[in-house]
C-alpha cells in the first residue's frame, strides 16, 4: 500500500475541531505524503468508507506505557502475561519482524503499540517519567511501534527544585525546569503529589494539604504548584502543568482538589485523573461523591482542563510516582507491592488491583467518574482517560464510550453495583445525558490534541497528520469502538479490514524550551555534591542549542 | 604524546556501573582507567580483544559467517538464544527479536538466581536507587555480604561513605551493621557484627519481621539476635538492607527462601521506619537483560517462544533444557567468559553460534564465532546499573565489529531466508 496517496471515500466524518460539533456529514478525506490535503486526483487509491464513521486517530492524554516504573509493574505480573498471550500479527511488510508479546494490564512494548493502533489510537502520552529514568522510557518507546508518543517529566518532589523554591529563586526554577525537560526529552511538566513524595522518602509521612511544610517551611505544595505552573506558562509549553493533586484516593480529598484549583486560579493547568480526587466524606470515616462540586468549579473556570481517570470494573494495576498512596493501598489490601525511591527526584509505587462491582468504594469510584463526564459542560476541557492501567486498561475505552453514549446500558450497570456509597449521588438520582458521536470524537481525539497543543493531531483539516480511524457504524458502541475497520497512521494503512497489517515506527513528541545557561553551572555543582550519575551522563536526549 | 582521554565512562566491571571513569588511551591501548577499582581496572584492562570471524574452525569473511549462522538457526528444531554479559541493551533488544522470530528459548545468567526473581514476583519489593540510599540511609545492614569483594566502590559511592541530604557527615551519619551468615561475612568496616548460622538465617529473618510487626517472639539465641537487630532497624529513620543477589562465591547455595524473607522484612519496615532492600548484581549489563526481556516479553528470563508467543519457563530455562539435550542449536550473544559454568559446559555439546567479545576464544568451541567489542569499552549504547537505572556507555576504543550491528545483520539474514 502506497504511503503517498489515499482517498477515504464516502464516510460520515466527525471532525469537531473543524465542523463545530455538527453531526457527521458525508465527505471524502484525502491523504497525501502523510498529511491531510484538500483534494486528490480522481485516480488516487480509494478506501471505501460508505456507511462508516470517520474520525481522526485517537489521542490518549494520560497513560502509563513505558519506563522504569511501568517495567517494574510488568515484571510483577507474570500470571497476567501468561493468561494473555499475543502472537505476532501477520504484517504485510516483508522487512519488519512482527513481534509477539503478552498483554494483561501492562502489555509488552510491541503489543502496546499494536493494541493502541488496533483500537484506533495513534498518539499516546506516557504520563510519568522521572528525568533520571528517561533513557529507559525512550528505549521502551523505541520498541513501541506505530503510535506517536511523548513523555511527561516528573517534577515537584525533586530536591534541586525544592531548594530553589526555598531560596525564592523562581527564575532559576524555571530555567531548571526547561533544562530538565530538554535533558529528559520530555513533552510536559508532570507534578505528582507535590511535596508528598519527598516527605514519604524523608520520613515515611505524606502531606495532608496545600500548606504543609516540605522540609523547609518556605516550601509547601502550594508553592511548588505555583512555581511550576508559572514556569510552564512562562516557557510557553504546548501543554500546561499536568497535575496529580495531593491526597489521591482519600475520602474528603475534593477539598484539596478545589483548593488546588483555586490556588492556581487564572493560570492554565491540567488536572489529571480527576475521578481519583473528587471524593467527599471524611478520611477514615465516610465516603461520598463530590463530583458535582468539583465539576461545577471546572465548568466555571475556562483555564482549567481535566481528564477523568475513569475506573472500570475488572483487573487494574495501580502504578504511580505517588509512593505513599501505594504504601497505604498495600497496607490496607495486603497485596503485592513495589516501592522504589528514585534518588533526588521522585518515588514509585505499584500494587496490582481489581475493581469489583460488589465493592462499595470501587462502585463509588465508578460512579464519580461517570458523574464528572455527564455533568461536564465543555467536552473540550473534560477528556477521556482511565489513567491506564490505574483505573483500567486502555482496552476498556470502548466500554466506557458505551457507558457515556447509552443511558439504558448505563442504568443496567448501575443496578448491578454496590449501592452503599452510590445512593444519593447524582448518578443514582438519574443523569439522562447521552454523549453524541461528535462529543466522543471531541473527548477522545480533538480535545486531548488541543489541550496538548498538538496542532496537527486530533482533527482532519488540511495540513493535519494523516492519522485517521474508520469505524463500522454499530448501535453497540462498545463493539464499534473496539474493532475499527481501518486505521491510518501518518498516511500508512496500519489496520486494514480490521487486521493489523503494518507497523511503522512512531514519532517522539518533545519540547526544547530555552533557558539561561547559567543554571547549568549551578546544576553541575549540585550534581558534584549529591548525584550518583555524572552531570554529563544525565541527559537522555540531545539538549539542542 | 598521542594520549587521548574519555571522561565519564561507565564501567561494567560489576553492577555498580560507576560512570565517573576517565579512560586514558595511548594508541590503540587503554593505559589507565582513573577512578576505577581493581575490578574495574581488570575489566577495562588494556582494551585489546581478538578480532576474528570463524566458521567450522577456520577464518571466514563476516558475510560467510552470518550466512552460516542463519542457516544453522533456520534449520534448528529447538534453538536457544542466550544473552551473556558485556553487551548493550541495544544488542539485547536485537537478540530478543531473533529469539521471537525463531521460536527459541531465551535465557540469560539471571536463570542462576531464579529463586530471588520469583520471590520478587510473588511479593514485590521495597527498594531504592543507589543514590537514594546515599541521601537517606542512617542504618546500613550488610546481610552476609562484604561489598569490598565483588562490588568494591559500593560503599564509597553509595551506601556508606558519601555525604547525603539526610546524612550530612557521610560515614559518621550512619551506623553500619555486619551480619555474618556462616562463611558469608558482612562488611569489614562495621560498627557492630552479628553472627547467624546459615541454618537459622531464614528463621531469623522471619522473627525479625515478627518483631517489626509488633509480635512477641521467643527467648532462644536466634530470637535474641533477631530482636536486637529488628529493634535497631525500627529505631532507624531509613534502613538500607544490603544483600548479594548473585550466587555465593563460597559454593554454599543460598536458601531458596532467603530473598523472599529479606523482601518481606524490608516491606514490613516501611511504615514504622523506611527501608530499602539493595540487591547487589554483577556487571556486564546483566540487569539490562532482565529489563529488556521484561519489556519485550513480559518476563525477565527463561522465556520460551516455541508456541509463537512468550511463555515463562523459570524452572525449565537454558541450564535445564541443555542438560536434557533438548536444545540443538544455541546462539550466544555476549561474552562466553560470563556464562555460568553449567551452561557453558553444556554448550560444548550442541551446535553453537557465538557473537560477542572474545567469542573466538570460547572454551566450548563455537561452530560460528564472530568477535565483537565489549559494550562500554568498544561500543556505545545503554547499560543498566544494578538498581535498574539505565546509563549511557562511552567507548574509548573501536572494536572488531559492533555487536548490535552483527545481531541486526543476522536478523536480516533470517528474515530474507523466510520467503
């Protein structure tokens, strides 16, 4: 199949970035040299899409697919891998070695690329990479075919940054953030439980709120958030700070979440897996949904964007830099547990898990995620994720889409779950909303691409990357979205008639913001004093000019 | 006058992977490896390696050797791909692709320490990167290991001597306890020594865990030792519990349950205190082989592709299948000198293709041997420190052939032969 030209003919096209959210209209989508073009000669190769639904390739704004913590998780799951073998696909390219692998909640690298593509996703962001571990994450992404991918670089518990904040050196903190992003080959700044991971490493305790002291009294979660949000905006990064708030998974944490949003009022910021941060009640005593309060704040503040982090029933692996949270989960569940303290930077915790309909808290988490989706006013700022594999695998997105599009199905599911904590929630009171196909196209590709600042992705306008997914229109939306008929990545037909046939190499997405070189002299002194890796060996990527 | 220096080179002489080595080259010989320990100096040596390509015992052109190797592998009924030390992750990745393509058994020296790996898969781990131990540890317990023997700079770079954020006075900020388990002695430079008989080791660890969990234990001699040690750990802020994950040099096999007991103790200490279990691994990028196998197959070693996808065979790895004479052709990638004795001896009984440093000098006389450089001396790329941290390699010399290129060329030959 030629990479050069293709006309996707006669499909119903949903392109909310360009059609204003209109119901799909029938039109051709033309591709030339990996890009969308306005028109092609009549004799260009044609893909018959009549009766089918055409969207841009999916864009996952938050997923854990590569890097040292992901691989620690893989190593911990031999039984999941044994249960989900993934033989090599029959690729059409005679030179490519088709690769077998294994699946489960953390598939192997090749299988991850193949499965994302087979799901119609062509871009994914690995959401948490310690700068020190970036070299491994890039190597794993090199073995993850098809999808374009970027890394979010973990900051906010790193000792060098905390020292700059303690000293009131905001400009140096910004220069350092820019240098680290370049050195790690990162795409955005990720903050995980600001200050809390450092406190866990230093003495086994977490922070509880925005104004707890982290070492020096001048350093608090609030100061860390402000410093990094300002840095990201001053550096004009394509994606603002990507924030995993303090107190993840705790009853009553919506207070902290709302306080964090207010602390950053007026600044662009993205709040990730909001479901895990939208609980009412009181820690150790009671749980309830606080989705309504949280999403109403989001609705009213256009500078705020979120992804939901939906919990789906079934196996999951909780995997995060928020090591103190995983300690609590291990202590309360007795499950297998990995903790790795990462020198001078961050932490890592992993606990394999399972969300069960019979369980009260899991049912509440499921309901809270759906409430966030269904009460959101602006699909451009509230996008789809399961925080793969934390809330569930990316393979559960089609079922999640069905829950959003099909109220009767959702109500049936609601009846089956444990009612103890769900009773009295907005979802139990009845939420009639059903997402349209255009809204699904928004929350799964157009909006994540826009929030990431990926101008060439998430839409089908002229000049966009030729990442296109063609679905057979099926009333069963789970079925429709789990088995696209055709997927085109960068102009290459990777899924043809539902079969993965080609596996081109994906591109790496990264930023190289400018910074004052003076910061590197100070950093070199810091490395000489404390680090266990040479300053010269630290960067995983070219630093550029 | 012609001396060159390569700074910030990473040494793979042991799993410490010290990346502060200055290699001095005179002509085509290494004359100095500054900052390195005795083990590191021996590993770098003068950098000379054989540069042969042999097939059927005779020197041949590289293309001929590759062609022969591809033919042997394509005809194999039960091939083995073995990841020996001294190759980069890039070479390991290419070699796993060949195992996948061939439906081979994939294994590495990690098979020698299967019990410890399996324990970490059952329990998880409480760990830290080595630099974090430097920053935090105020109590360092060397459990049956003196790092001076096989990990010479571990104490000076990471665990004991250097100043860290929470150990501002370095050695003086820390208390060091040596636990002698039979002939496996703890560190010589200790503030305190405790002896435990090997037959009591696993019991003692279980008792220590019971104390940490707040349970009353008995009064016998083992219980007294366990109570004393556990109490000291409970009163520490951050404990580094250090053990040797590699096979014992004393010939006394480790108790299969030892690692699991150490992991469980380290996990239990988190909560009342902080604790990281530091598992010492040998060099040559062994940890990298585990990481690469895991990300490509889902399993760290002993992966069988015979069914068309990876299956975990931790109890039927290379040593077992070779002993059973099930393997007919073996592809060894890496240094033959780093292959465990049992596997190396059995390789003499089968048709073997060896690609790696000093392959032509392998004692098991490979049918095809292609000498390459040593990763980190003649080849760049990536290698893992024992704590799973990936580091860049800075070669000081050029070698006979680049292992990653040779393995990729072999894969291309195999793909060509497919149609």
